[in-house]
C-alpha cells in the first residue's frame, strides 16, 4: 500500500507539472465555468427573478464537477493514443497507481476550479447563509460527485478510440449537464422531462448544495440521500471497470 501511494503521488505530480508548463490551457479551463455562470446569470436573471443568481451558483458548482468528465476522458485517451499508457504499464509499478494518479491530479484540478468559481461568485454577491459547517458539507458533496465522475471519465478515456469518438462523447456531455436542475427547477419543466431531470445525479447534488448553502430553490426530500448514493453507485461501477480496462489494454 505504501508503494502504491508513493507511485500514485509521483504520477499525479507528473500531471501537475503540466500546469506550470502549459498554464494557459489550465487557466482557461478554470475560467470557462465562470463565463458560463456570468452568461446564464445575465440571460435568465432578469426574466426569472433577482434571486436567480443565488439559485444558479450551487448548480454551477455541480456542473463544474460534471464538466471534468470531458477533460479527464480527453487526457486519458490522449495518453493511450500517444503510447504513454503503454510505457507506464511496462514499468514495475502497480497498474492501479496509474489510474489513481490521474484521479488525484484531476481531483486537485477540479478543487482549484471550484475555488476559482466560488471566489468569482462571492465577488458578484453570492453568499451561503447556513454557517461554515453546512457550507463545507456542501463542498464535500460536490467533490464527492467529482470523485465519482473521475472514474467515469477514466473509463471512457480507456474505451473510446480515435478523435471522432472522443468528440462524440464530449458533445453528449452538454445535454446531460443541461437536462438537470442546474439552471431551472425541474418542477417547471414538462412532467416527462422534469422526471428525467429530477433523477439526474447533477440535480441531486445541486439541490442538496442549495439546501446546505441556504440558497433559494425547492429541495426534494430525497435530494440529500441521492447526492450521496449517486456518487457511491457510480464509483462502485466505474472504479473497478477502469482498473480492469487498464490492466487489459493491449491484450
């Protein structure tokens, strides 16, 4: 276990080195969700109500965690296509360390992106109203969702072949993110569409975060439970699949 942890940190540090070598791409990635929040806050805020920005931001925090699927999948797929993954597999290291290293680096990247978005939201007037403890619990739920989605991204990156497949999955990320309670309450949608959005993992985390932050919005009774169960279920499915797929690469 000590060896695995050491190898995981070394491989994660490799990814963090890219931040220093290619800072522009990382900074743009962090600022992208800030731009989305400003755009939708400005477009819908006046029409929906003055409290819309407070409603929107917890959803944007959850959407930021979800968008990480795209970057994780692309990075894993690129490493596999360039032979980097094969070189790692030829080294005398545990295969789990490779995917764990990617997971740790991307989780740290997402945590920084979340801090940037929270800072921008605070500068524009967003606040939490239920105390630091409940706010930290909300951030914990957001990072739990990101941890689960990391394994989804890693698995997809190991499965997809070629840039066309990567682009197709990237396109599908957007409707899944929008078909949720991130921007509007699912109760305002047509019944069949609202039912789908209500059971989206993003909706559960967004609603539970709004409740913990004390921001406006109707919170279903099951939102807090689903905000925990969805990430645990996704992790239970995609973590072993990712490790298994990594071990079978090239076989």
